[in-house]
């Protein structure tokens, strides 16, 4: 990613989940959410699915994004953001899942 980039923390993905407006949409042929912050800036998070072993699952229906934070109670899990067209959840997930990484600037 380079020195100017890093993974978002659990606190940051919770803030994204709770303080932003989420609108399910399509962009360049990909389904996902346009996430708009209180300042009016927005990002698009595609429903890219996740990889488990050699299989890509739920692409186009679900988005699964990692944070940089380990789950304190279960160190074999990390915090992630999971969504579909009707809900968005921040929770702990097994670290061996191939979730999407969406870096943020330092």
C-alpha cells in the first residue's frame, strides 16, 4: 500500500457505519453502497464478496471489508464491515476469510 496508506481501525469503520448515509446503487456495472459523510464527501464500496479457499462468494450481493483491528476477545478474528442491500454490520470475523481491503490515507 505504501507509507502514505493504512487500514482503517474498528472505531473508524463503526463511525462510517453509524454517521454516514448509505445508498445502495450501481457504479460502472458494480453493485454496492455510496457512503456519504456528514461533510458531503462520498466513497463507493462495491459488493465485492469474499474469497474462501479458492472460491469467490457473494460478489454483487455482499460487501466484506477488513479493519486493522483484531477482535480482543477472539484473536483468531479481526473486525470487519459486512453489508448487503438492506443492512450493514461491524463484527468480528475469521481472519482467514479473503475480505476486501480498502486503505485510507494517513
